[in-house]
């Protein structure tokens, strides 16, 4: 499975900036749906953030999904790779 990687930076209310990627099936191009996945992920965090728009989240590239990523996408529609200040 090929996935689109959406590079995402979101400001937290404590001033830190979160950096994470949203991975979705390659054929999914609806930004509203991709942002909804990102917001769903952010709602699970114990801290508040300042929102998610095309300014914070943009298409980066397409890559082959690992088995773990593919399984999660099949179950929930997306996969998150946490990189900085996500916890």
C-alpha cells in the first residue's frame, strides 16, 4: 500500500510546537478528512492545541507503508507518526 505523508506542526497552549505526520491512503486527497484525522489525534492529548489547518499541515510525499501502518490505516483510516513534543 502506498500512503501520502502529511507533515504537520501544531502549536500547543504551553508554547511548544508538536511535529507529527499523518499517513493516509495515497488516493485520499480530501484535506478536510485528513485534517479531521489530525484533530481526532489531537483530541486524545492531555494538553490543548491551537488548531489544525492547511497552514500547519501540508502534503509532503508518498511512500510505501509498513505492515503495521497498513493495518492501522485499514482499521481507522489513518496513522500518526509522532516526532516532537507529542507527549
